[in-house]
């Protein structure tokens, strides 16, 4: 299959292929990553094979030395996974991307690729509960310390948290579940002033609504489990590199990238791979040693989702806007947080970064007790109670009793999650039916 030659993770051609794609995002959703040659399958094939065959021992040795491009073992690279990674890189406008087995793995790898024991990083405190645990508890056990800052603090207060061993700054474009909008340009400026990259988890906005690299972010991560898949079929993640951060300029801060890697015959990633240094290290070191690759079958399912991402995001935003406006006028509702509402604290930031809409996720509170919120959710008809979010089907969750139950009330409030917060993920059904379901559930309370 000649077409497979196009998909080699270490190839410089990755750079030229993505930059050649100056197409609209809608077209990249359909055509990015896989370009069949004559007689090849129109749909990207699932390459469900652990390994790849060579004719001589010498050919295989050159692959292991990273001297030749080619597939040998799926933990390091697989044609299906690479094709989907390329599509996501193109959507974000990055030079390279790596798929992971979950969003959690993506965020871990994105930070761990440049932080080691003794290092420190800073994150917005309004991040997803799973990421909060990863950063506050698990990474601490690895000797990596994380400071949580409130993005609403002024620059001076936040800048006090930077230390000589601080290696990156992290935030979510739209926070899960609070719906806070991250001022990417402001935090990119601050990170760069302190000679470190900004990592942005772009899961909720997706590149259809926001491309963080255009605002100065250096690395983007995704839980592809959410809108990118959109049909609740697979758990996955992605790390995308803009190729813009100059690791060599602050070489002593990032020795993993700028000094020889003993585990790879003394190769130096920035020297050998230039703009692909971060991505190559992530694959050839972290993936090699820790695993966490997606099954090619899952990447295929993810790709089917990506083919309609541009259509679904527009509908999610249109529906969510109408539902948010309806909730805001509803006498049973005590508050609504949706950045598309002009009354919202983040409206101006949302207009700046996401003029075409933010996402389908709304946070709101009902008047009454915690028990009332639970009764409301139990009364719903087709709107389902699930842990999942950002899906074609409308769904709800009460973070204080579900996803965030390990957090104290104080930590909840710090993370921007009110104890009465209901997370409503508006799907792409008929909006009148969604509103009717919410109405009847409230009537029965
Ligand atoms: C769900 C989510 C994650 C974790 O992703 P998984 O695919 O569930 O591992 C990380 N960040 C955000 C913003 C999320 O919504």
C-alpha cells in the first residue's frame, strides 16, 4: 500500500503536509490525515496490527536508531493512529500531534514531557476534576509540584508564583464543568515572559471554535472522548505541538529536549528534529516507556466523529444558546453560567476567542436544596444522567455528587464548582424537545 508511505511520524514531510493544508477547517475535518492513492480505500483503513514486516535485519536496526522512517511496533507508531493525529494537528494548525489512550494520558504526557522530579508548574485552578487530581496528587508523588492559581487574580499576584524551576503554565480554554473562559493571550504573554510554554486543554472549544496557537499557546491537549468523537464510542486523547516554542533559547530549563538522551544513543531532540523535537521525544521516550496508545480501532471511530465535528459544534452551540436563554428566564433557576449569555462574566472573553460560539455545556443551579437538584435529574425523560459530557445526546451530571465527590466543598468552590451546580451538556437533538424535557422534569419537582 503506497499510501502508507505518507504516514511516518518522524518524517519531515509531516511539516510540509500540514502546512500545505491551508484549507478551511470544514474540509480538513473530512480530508485531513488520509489521502488515498490510486486504488486505495476511500475510507481510512484500520491497521489493527501490532507489528510491521521488514526484509533485512539492517532495515529494522536503522528504524530503532531513528535513522530511517517507518513503522515497526504500534506502541510507537501505527498508520491509523498517525493519520488521525495528523488530522488533529492540521485542525489545530500544529506541526505534529500524538494520540493517547485517554485525555488524562494526554495531559500527563504534555506536562511530563518537559517536567521531571524537582520541577514545578502552574495551572489555573478551574480545571477538570480528573486533571486536578493528576496534578495535585499523582504528579506530586513523582516529585513534580504544581501551584494552582485563580485566573481572575491580577498579573502581579500570579507572577509571584513563578519560580526558577517552573516549567510550564496550564489552563482549559473553557473549563469543565464551570464554563470559565481562559484568557489565552494573557497567559501566553505571562508564560513567555518567564521563558516557559503555555499548555491549553482545548477539549470543550475544539479547534472548530478556538485555535489556541493563534493566541500564543504552545501546546494543545484534548480529551478526544468528548466533542471530537461526539458519539460516546471511545476514550482517547491528543497532544498537539505548535512547533513555536524555542526550547534551545532556554536550553538549561529543558535539558530533556536540548541535551543528549542516554536512552537514545546520545541523540539531542532539538538538534535532530527541530520543530518536531517535543512530539518526537513524547513518542520515542514516553510512549516507548509508558505506553498509553489508542487502539487503531478507536482511532478509526474517533475519525468518523471528526468528519462531522464542524457540523455538530455549530448545532451544539445553537441549541445551547437557546437552552441557556430559556434557563435564564426560568423562575426555578437560581443562576446560569454560559459564556454565550451577554450577562455572563466571560461573555467578552468568549466573544474574543470564540466568536462563532463556545460549546454545548451549560452550568446552572436550581432554587431549592441539593435533593431538589437530584429529583429534577431523576425526572428527566430522554436526557440521561451520565458521567460523560460533550456528546450528541443531551446529558446531565451533578458534579458534587458524581465526578467531584472526592473534593471538599472548599476545593469545589476553589475549582469554580458550586455544590448546587448541574452540568447540562446540550446535544444535537431538536432544541424544542430538549426544553420540553427540562420543563416537564421541573414541573414534577
Ligand atoms: C474529560 C476531560 C479530560 C479527561 O479526559 P478522558 O478522556 O476522560 O481521560 C481532560 N480534560 C477535560 C477538559 C475533560 O473534559
